């Protein structure tokens, strides 16, 4: 069987965290869509009150049990991988998983407050005005410092590198071409080990109507290619109807950056696949 990038979907969430659908429904939809390497990557627990009910519990034994039960159900037909999306504010370590996605969803500022990177306009403005003296670019710089703290842990996949742009359509809050912004983003990228970590091209912001293109920006992908890094296409899916959302757009972005292949994450490890 000739495999394409659509054979792999490993950034996914079920109703065990903030996903809409059950793990069983997500797996069934993945199989029906032709996915042959399906990864479950629910959000790691954090002590933040705002995350209560949207992440896994600190004790993940039940999560593991349920994912492994689904693995047995699809054995010989679809590989089911036990993953975790680990947050920089998490109070648990990403150990004992087939893979883990390292992501920054918050930044903790000098005032001790954790500000969400992608929730809503009010969260962004609070960080800008209460912690950054009204400087929107300082919000982005602080976010990328948080990404660096994740990247140096060498996750299997680095999640949505420039998530801070989710609400910034049309440069609503800051100019993404500004030298300060691009310097901070590139510093974060350069903290990633291309020999240890895959960079995802993530279509989740598109699926939820916030963005017109996947993460990350083209200038970051071109730099990643010059670093010798590899990419993986992901949908950051939270429902059965978005497991392969925007993969064609992701392939086009990868090609524009000069990539002619991506990676499928399998039980045997990463396997290259032509775009």
C-alpha cells in the first residue's frame, strides 16, 4: 500500500480532555478516513484553575488504559499510539508514552500570572496591558520564551510553534513582519533540536475558523528546512470531522518551504513519506 501524509493523524483530542467526541468515536472516524497511524494526545494536567475540566487528571492510569484498549481493538488494522500533549505549565512529566507533543499554551509573567496565548481577545489584552506595559510585541516575545522552555526538553513533536498568532489575523494586535517579532520566533525555533524533534504543520487554527493558513509561518518553515529539520502534518483535531482537516493546505505550505516529504509517526518510529 502506498502511504500518503493522510495516513497519519497524531495530534488529536477526545472528550477525556477538551475534545468533543469520545475516544472510540475518534478512532472509528480515523479508521474510516483511511488513517493508519492514529495517535491520541490529550492535554496533560496542569494546576491552573482555568484548565480544570479541560485536561487529563494528574493520575493518567485510566487514560492509558482506555487508549491501550482501543489499540487492541484496531490491532492489525490501524496502529493506535499512546501520546500526550504536554503543556509548559504541567505538573506531570511526559514519561512512558509512545510520543509526546511539547506545547506552550500560556506564558507566566513577572507578576506571577499565567496568561493564555490563544483563548480570546481579553486574555491577550490583559497580558499586553497588565504585564507588558501596553507593548503587544512583548507579549509575543514572552510567549516564544515559553516555547524555548518546552523545546529544550526535546519533545517528539513541537506543537503549534507560533500559536501566539492565532488571534492576530490581519496583524490585529502586532506586526508579524516586525524584526522584533521574527527575531523572537527564530530564537525559539533555533532552540529546537532537529535531530530529536519533529516540527508540526498544524491546521487546528484553520479548522476552528481563526486562521487562513496552518501554523507555523512560511519564514519559520524555511529556516527549519535550512536547519535540516523534518516536518509532520497534524490537524490538532478536537472532533471526528477534523482528523485530516486542511492537509492539502499543509502540504502546499510544506512544498512552498522546500520540503518534498513529511514524516509519518508509527509504532516503529518516524517513517518518511513523499508529499
